[in-house]
C-alpha cells in the first residue's frame, strides 16, 4: 500500500512542468560564443538578466515581456549608465555616436578588439569619418599610426572636436620643443579667436591641418608656401 502511494505521488509530481528559476538557467549552454574574445564585458559575470530582464529564458525561443529589442531592461545608452558613469558621456561636446547607441562602436558581450570595440581604430572610426580626409600626402604621425585617441577622447569632452586637452596643449604634449617664431606655448593660454575659422580658437591647427595635408608642413587651405597661408588672415 505504501509503495502504491509513493508511486502515485511520483506520477503526480511528474505531471507538472518542471519550473527552474531564471537565475539558475545557464545561458552559456546555448550562447557560449558570447564569452569568446580578447575582451569580455564584465556584466556577463553578473548574469544575463542584469541587462536582459525582459526575456523569459525558460522558453525557447525566449518570450519578451516588453517592446524593447532583445528584451533589454532599458534603451541605450540609459541601460549602460546603470554601471557606467553618465558624466563621462555627457560633457559639453559629446560624440554623436553615443546617440546612435553604445553598440554602434562596442560589442555588448565580447570582442577580439580591446575595450570590446566592434573593430580596432582607425578602421572603426572610418565607418563614420571619411577616410579621404585622413589619407593626404603628408599624414600627421598619430593618424599614420592609427592612434586617434592620442588626441581625442571617444565619448565626450569639454574641449572642441572631442580633444583630450585644450587644443594647443594637445599639440605641445608631443611638440614640446617648438617654441620659436610664431610657435609659442603662449597660444595655450591666450583666448584669441581664429580669424579664418569663426568660432574656433587660434592655435596650431589654425595653420596646420591636425590630420594631414598635401603640404610637407601640413599647411591648411591647400597652400604650398608660407606666404600663401598668411594671406588667409592678413589680407594685402
């Protein structure tokens, strides 16, 4: 009699669907490739629901309980600000790519590139920035080496053009010995506007293109001689 009762109890138990708490589901059994790469998002270690809270992992395909793509907990970049300091991305001048969503530049899970980038700079930058502007006859050394971040910050800056420092200070961090003639560190502190480029400060980039030029001295305005360059401001 006891044996029949235990058997009936077992059959009753097996007649109900097996319910597994979402926290115990190992998503990597199916999504293992998401952890493969040189850099892996630390959020993966916190569990997939930290970002995909609107996905029901017990169903295949997974059901969504919200209209947000991929069952994300919030839209980008708001979701990312849950862990990443918003202040870093909301300074005076913000990279337009941020409004397109962080995943326009970063893979949200893992990547073969550093910092989970979709591809390594400068190739990544050229998906938005016309490569022709960086492929002139004479290229600035940081451009030639693909180190855009030697001068620019990728998210936001209080300086023009997402520069890491004040314009002249960026130049002087490499060109420390250029202090003769028209070249002087005083440009780093003088608040003078560029007469040829309204709204921009007068600094090294007023005469030299910071990315590249067809001139050996990287002159702006496609001029070949110093006198021609001067005439852009000093009319005769």
